[in-house]
C-alpha cells in the first residue's frame, strides 16, 4: 500500500516554467493572434498551512488552500499539496489538487485539525490555453508581473514558449510561496499577508 501511495504521489506532477516580465501586453496580443483559448481572469487568495513544528516545510512540502473569485461572482476552492522541485529552469515536482466545497469552510477545516496558517497572498491571474499548454499571466503585490507556462512535458512547454516569442525573458526560479515568505520576513507589520494596496 505504501508503494502505491508513493507511485500516486510521483505520478501527479506540476511541470512549468516561470518567466519575469514588465508587461503582459505583447504576450496577450500574441495569444489573441494565435486564437488561444481565453479562460478569463480571476482573483486568488492563497493561504499556506503547516503543523506547529513545521513538519511540511522540513520535508520541502507546501500545503495551500486557494480561493478563486471569477468575474461572474462564482467562487471555488482548491487544496494543493506540493513536493520539492528541481534546480532547472523548468520546475518538475509532485503536486496533488483537490477541489473543495463549500469555499468558506475549507481553511477552517485545517485550523480545526491543528494546522497553522504560515502566510497568505493575493494574485491576479489571466489563463489561456495554447496547444494543450496553460499560459498564466500573473500579477502579485510588491513583486509585479510573471508568466507561467505549464504543460505535460518540457518539450511542449518549450515549444509554446518559442511560439509566444518569450525565449528572451529571464527565468524566475523562486516560487510564489518563497516570495511570500521573504516578504513576510521583511515586513512583520504585514501580519502574515501580502495584499494589493486596494485591500483593507
């Protein structure tokens, strides 16, 4: 049974590259020119949880609860457990996702189980699909703009990166979770949250 769990954990992987950028305008225009599927823009609230003794962090794992608010008012929640990634430009790491309802009680579940929230951040994300590969245009508080390209393998990710003419953009190897942790370490007054300026 233990080997079956290990195989499942290794089978479900997140394979992606993250790029730094100063504007999304050119890639958006290219996506429209290619008639990519526009999945729309959402506003996210991402919360990270760990045990009191930081067991998950010591195992290089991250437990996240993401609440997604769509433009039409619909809200959904996604629980994600991620493992350690590699050191290359394209991250390849175990990742399990579970949709959860009702949205407003998902975080409370982890609090009741004894987990602590280690940090939370907002993000705007506009998602597209090109040749079966997801292209995420992200905006974070304080850190700015990024592009994530996620697909089934490195070859398809590289192909879409080339198709969108993004080869010259610098690669960002730091995860959003690590960015959040650094921000919170530098800003104790933020009370564990990284938010846009229009949020109270």
